C-alpha cells in the first residue's frame, strides 16, 4: 500500500463495455490500471453481477447505469460515458454515492454534423429511392422532386455544440438557418433565433433535431408538430430516439405531409449487431434509416476515447473533476511534495469545519485547500505537508455527510 498513490493502480479495476475504442484501453493501461473490455452492452441484472469490485465503469449509449447498479457497485469511483449523452446514467444516484460521472460532450460533433448535411442532400435529391430502383434494373432519370440546398431554410431544434456547428456549415452551402432552443444561445453567422418550435416548423424546409435526452423531450415531435410542419418538408433526427413519436412520423410520411425523413436513433435499439431491428418506418418512400452512427467515425471514436480516458485519469490520478456532469468541477494539478486528501460529502453545514478540526488535531499543515459545492454535493481537496497516523483516515470518513473519501500520495 506504499508508494506515491495510496492504492496500487494495478489493483484498480476498470471495466469498459460496448466496444470502446482501443485508444482508451491503451491510455488506461499505460498508466498502470487493470482494464477489462466487453464488446456488447449489459442489461441491468448482468451489469449488477459484473460491477462488484469495479472501480471505474466505461459505457456508451446502450448500457443503463441505474440506481440498482450503483447500489451494487461496492468499489465504484467513476462512470465514463464514451459518448455525448449521459441520460443512460442515473446522475443523481451516482452523486449520492460520491461516484463521479464524465462524458465526451464535443468529440463527435463534427461527425454528426457531416452526416446531417449528407442526409439532407440525399433526401433532397431522392437518392436512396433512385439507387434502390437502379439495383432493381429501373432507370428513372427525372428532376421531379429533386431540389438544391441553396436558398432552402434549415430549422435547427437545439442549438448546442452540434446544432450551432451545423448552422455554420449549412449557411456556407447557401441555406437560410433558423433555430429554436429553450436556452438563450448566441446565433452564429446569419442564423436567426425563433421564439417557439411552432414558428420554426412553419418556416423550415428541413427540420433537424439536436436536443438532449432529458425525459421532458419525449415525443417533442408528435402528431400536432407534424401537422404544423411546412407541407413537403423533411425531418432529420440525430439526437435521441424518444424525441420523435415514430408512429406519428410514419403517418405523416404516408400522407405526404412530410416528404422524407432520416432517422439515426430510435426509442428502442438492438443491444448488439446480432439482434434484430424493427420499425414502422421500414419500407417507406424517401426514408433513410441508419443504425445510430451519427458519431460512429474513426476520427470521432478516437477523439471520444482520448477525451473520456483523460477525464478518468485526471480524476484517478489527481482528483480532478473538470467536466464531471454530476459533481462540483475542480481543476487540480498533480500531487507534489505532500499528500492529497479528497473528501466528497453532502452539501450541509459544518463539513469543512469538521475536516479542518480533524487535520488540526492531527497536527497537519495544509499546503493548499479547495472547496467546491453544488446544490447537493460538496468536494474538499486538502494537500498536507507530511505523513499522518492512519487513525486520521477513519476520523475523516466518520464526519457526518461523508459520501466518499480517498487519499493520493
């Protein structure tokens, strides 16, 4: 148990699911950690069986880290989502157990945006149906219903990292851009913010969805919204499957109200490539279905692996919670010339005072100290100048409100 780190890295177990890019495995193993990988996702019961003894869990979008899973995780310190979204993780339950959660919010932005542009061109030119006809031996050379992007209006729902970059590229191709977001956002280029979703639907020739996965966005696009769309408009969903009422979309496509759609995400998706897929959208005219590949490029997966692995290493090696989505964010340098004490606790009165009393009673001089809180959780980092009696650790863990405590040498 001696050495610079209080707990040997080789005895810390990291479990990575869902075929996470090998760069992440390489980076974590280079730092001396024990890494196990699984190709597919695990359901709740299977994950509960595998999570015992695991210090860090890495997932993508198909593995749900529920409160039950977190309760069974006896050693878990961190969960890393190797993707943008974190709705597959119960963030509140993780914070209640002092488990840090990280994601990679920007790493696949360009890949999703490029696919959105490509799908828009493909739908506007009816490429998929014409290609299918060619494969059947039919030659259908016609300009009917085939349109350019230039001069058309793109309506972006959700103007975050992906929506705003899509805005820039679409405008460069000659499109007019309007957007709607519940949060005040800086409009880039000549993009124009609209005050309601209905206003956007009435104006846009192409509607592209880029909202997050919160439950309040369920069926954001339903029968009423499709009825308000500009007749003959196109719909793209590269956000989350539950954002669109798939049955209502199928009806709108069948009636011709919506002229075409590209859907990359679905309310229920196969866990592995070997499982079957079914959808009411299958076989419909001018509909492109893709298997959740918006961020599935080699470049994006490598960038995600690098970013998420660095966040995990920063937390394990330094206690750094930068970009954590459920704990207070504290940026920290490496431990030098001392010992670092890391204390995660409920945000309640008196915890910092109690920590300092324990340190003072032990005769320790504090070299540096940080306290950061959010509504529910507090995080104290104290660097002390010399070794300490092991009883100090028990005293710090016994402070009321303590969720998790560890040391770095």
